[in-house]
């Protein structure tokens, strides 16, 4: 039975109220992936847009697309958590993101690139850790492909090299 998580970061688990021990590790890994997607720097900047000149339109578009993709992937990961019988773990944006208000996109793109590189490494690790959970691993592999694509898109921007 497929359940939707929209509108809530907690939900009931199996009728017994327990997550199977075998699934606990999988659920924990998926919840970490969920946090990375729903609380990324790109998602943060979609609600606190950076200063940009008209010549930075492409960078803003790329950031917006990445944030939208990460939210959609977060939905898929949340569904996988629920399918494993787990509870969704809430989270917050890192406090360091608040230091980035009102900064220009030319400064922020290299920061987003750095965060995206960290995300790719963390997601790659999650894929390896999910080797015994094929369905969850498939979601993580999809997330890894998307994260690498996002990194490639960012690196194509002139702002990524400080140009």
C-alpha cells in the first residue's frame, strides 16, 4: 500500500507500531537522504533568493531547477521511507545558511558547488550502504544521478569559476 507523506513529517508505521529491525538502517539512510534534499542550499536559496544582475539570469534558472528537482526527489525518498514502514524525520536548514542572506549569486554559486560536491559524495555512500535494500538503493541511485547532473550544470556556469 503506497502512502503519501505530503503535509506531514511523521506518520504511523506498521500496525504494530514498530519498524522492522532490518528496515531501521534503511529508513535511517533514506531519512538522511531526505534531509539532504529538502534542506539543501539550492532549496534554501529558492526561498531566500540571492541578489543577481540581469546577466545572472541563467544561474538563477539553474538554481531554481535544481531546487525543484531536489524537492521532487525528496518526495520520492519520503515515499520510500514510508514504503519501508518508517517515520519521516523532520529537519532544518543549517544555521550557516542564514549568513548567506542578501549575498550575490556570483559569490553563492561556488558555495552551492561545494555543497553539491558534498551531496554527491554522501549520496554515493548511501547507495553503497543500501546494497541489501534493492528498492531503496534504486531510489538512492536515481538521487545520485540527479545530484551529479546538478553538479555538472553548476560547473558549466561562468559564476562557478568566479568568471
